[in-house]
C-alpha cells in the first residue's frame, strides 16, 4: 500500500478552463491537487483562494504507482493551462510515452 500527493497552485486555466464533475467548467486561476493510493489517482481542482475542491472530469483514474501519479498530475496541469475543458487523461502515461509526447515535461524535483 502506498500513498502520494501533489499540488500545483495558481495555474492559469486556458480558454474553456477545466471540466469538473460537480460544477462544470472552472476558469481563471486554479489549484490542482492529485492524491494517489491503492492504484487510483484522484484529481481535484479549486479556484485559487477558495476552499471548495471539485473533482476533475475523468477522475478517479487507475494509476499503478506513485511515480505515474506524478506524471499524471503534471499532464493534468498542462491540460488545464491549455484549457478547452481539460480533464484527466484516460490512462496514466508510461515513462517512454511521456518523454516522446509533445507538451509540458515533468519538472525536476
């Protein structure tokens, strides 16, 4: 059993924002949070400065490791920046696909 958690604050959502299950599309500046446990990643978002978190469309998602949950989190943050009703990708990327795919790359930690 493992556990991991990632948060990126003050992400400027692109046009069309990020799609949530409870509130529809959120736009403006948002915080993105991913928690991973027992092979599932749950991604939530809130407007920066507000208390209520909303589930991102497509969450929770099967995610086999804490490492892949970080990659998934970074991909969601990139999708939020792009906008267009961003959601959680259908499956977590593997390392090869991540580095071969265009778009934002994981940051050095």
